[in-house]
C-alpha cells in the first residue's frame, strides 16, 4: 500500500509516527493508500523548519518572491491535468470539476504575483514641521493552514501563496481524506525555487490540529471546515494568542422570484446543488420558491435531476461522482431518511444507487425534497451532499426573513429579472457573498471569500486584499531628522 508522507524542509518524510489513516478511492471503496498521522515530534519538526526559514525568507526581496511565484504559476499550469487526476482519485469529483478547482487556485497565485503592489504602505510628508509619517506592512512569521477535504487544491491555495508572498513561512495541515495533492503542490513550489522550509505539509488528525493551535511559534492560523470545528479552532487559537480566521459551515439559499426565468433557475439549482456531489461550502442546498413558482420550478428541477449521470469521476460521461468516504455517504443518507420521516416530499430519491461494476463505492445519487419546512433537519443542518431542498414562501419579504433567520450566512443567490428587487435583496440579506442570477457567487481572487454569522469566526476573510491584511501586521512610523537638539518634556503635538 502506498504511504503518503509529510513534506518537511524540502523533502518527503514519514516522520516518527507509526499511526496511519486509510485513503480511499471513493468510486471503488478500496483503500489504495494510507497517510501518516503526525505526532508531537513531527509537528515540532515542521514548525522548527518553518521558523528557521522565516528569518531569511522575510528578508527576501519582493522581486525574488515575485520571480518564484511566476515560476510556480507556470508549473501549476503545466501540471494542471496531473493535479486534477490526483483530486479525482481521492475525492471522487469528476475530472472537469477537479480541473476547475485547480484553475481557481491558480488564480490566487496569479493574484499573489502582484505582491509588490499589494504590500505598498502610505506616506504623509510634513505632518508636523520637519516630520514625516508613513506605514508599512510586515510578515507575522510562521503561519498555519488547516484545510478541508472538499477542495484539496483550491482552499490551501487560498492561503499559502498569499502568506508566503507576504514574507511568511507556512505549515499546511490538509485533510487526511485526500492528502496527496498538497504534497504535490509543495513539490512544485520547491521546483519553482522556493527555499526549503518556507512551505511544509504536515498530515494528521485532531491531534495535529490542536498541536498547531497550541504551538508557541505559530503566529496565525487559517481554517476552513465545519462550524463546530471552526468554533474550536477560533477559541483555542485565540486563547493561545494567535490571529485566527476560521470559516465554518453553510446553508446557502437560492431565492427564485416569480418573474425569474424558471428554466435558467432550474439549470442553476441543479448545477449548484449537485456539482461535486454537493460537497461544496458554496453549494446551493435550499431553493426558496416565492409565490406561485413552486410547482413549475420543482417539476423543472426534478426532470433535470433525474437525467444526471452519476459515475466514477474518471468516466468521461460522468456529471457527478461518489461521496468522499463511506462514513460520510451514510451520514448524508441518514438525512434523507430523516427528511422523509419528518414529512418532506421526496421527489427524487438517490438512495440505493450504484453504477455497475462499482457497487462498493460511496454512492448516493442526486436527491430532491419539496415542501421542506425550517424546523426539519434537512433544512437546519449542513448536509454536505447531493440533497437539494425546496422551501415555499408567499412573498419576497418572507424569503428575506427566512434567509436572515438561518444561523449560517455564507453565500446566497437571487434569481429575478427585476433590478430593484435584486438590489433590495443584496442590501438587506445578512450573508457574506451574494449572487444575482449567479448560483455560486465565489469571488475572484482579487476579492475576498468569507461569510457572516456562524459561517465565519474572526473578522478577516481569505484571499484578496483581506488575505494580505491577515498575513501581515501594520507598523506606523513617525520620522524626524533634526538639525538641532534639546530636551522638551511637553506632550508632542502636531503644529
């Protein structure tokens, strides 16, 4: 069985731990690989490597960093098919979806290539007679990222390219469910000229997470995952004096108004609800049918849902692949069971499906509920699977109230042809990312990604200018070059 190692100090290593965890091929259900799980000495080794590298890397010129980033960008572009194949083999998503993930990560590297412009400070001349004031941004030192299984390339690349470009060194703890892509990302960065220790990849479970949160030499932690773990990461990290951004769960609503193009809305709901088997923090999991749109909209969504092709991600005909593990598939299936028991109308049932020859894979076909109400578990909980729920409300006001009452505030969309209604929705909704006739409003790399309420702990989003702000700290400087000396015990004033 292939063992997936850590990447520490510019080399693959299995460390000292004897603990491992299986890595499955979701389409077959087979554990073809195993990944090492870090012990304390492995964590200490990775952090020590980053701490040593931080001294020289923080002193590197912006031109050096930019040159390495541009080389990395080219290597990622050349290896994008390889990276997509790695993602599909361990996550299960179809190859086209995996390729899209690589592309979105690549865009953050391209954004980070502009780090000289992004790190420019401000300067004010003659704030007082003979005195200038200016500000600069400096790196934090060693920072860490803890990332989820659903985007093993994109989410880490939301973090480490910007952190490293800003002069920090980075310890990445990817999900142990699909860890190979992170090691390959680190190898390619090394090929691009990144010095040893600037990016280390440390595999592990909850022990490694807590060890990073407690480590005195780590200055900041970025996290993406479920809300309960995000709360834990934020609480423990900040208690240890670290800067923390912790992105949590989601329950993303797509509001469909009576004037919307219902065919377009149905296409969007199916695409955003079932893409990547619903294992996206920005997946649409609730369609809010406003007014009398419900019957026609549900019929259109159902007909499209039944036509979807669910096969192994490597199959060229596949539109949706399996779920990441058997345990996760069973959890998602339990929500379908509960929704049926709680009285929702099961329009399309994806349970019991498996493509021929892959009966042991982690399968659950696209599933659609209608007449879901806010107290049902299929509505209240983040299912993170191919389960789409339709909630019916009478008016626009009821739709806004429903979305704002939800504990999550990650992403939302509104489908309408009415510009005034769209403007009112974007202004009043309590959600961090809003799409207008766009079902998955993931911002481009030069904007920032993050939600509100229980979807974000901390006040800084990832990537974009907010990412640069998170991975640096400001320093304000007031300078005078006097020609004469003298003691003055008075309070300094500007005049």
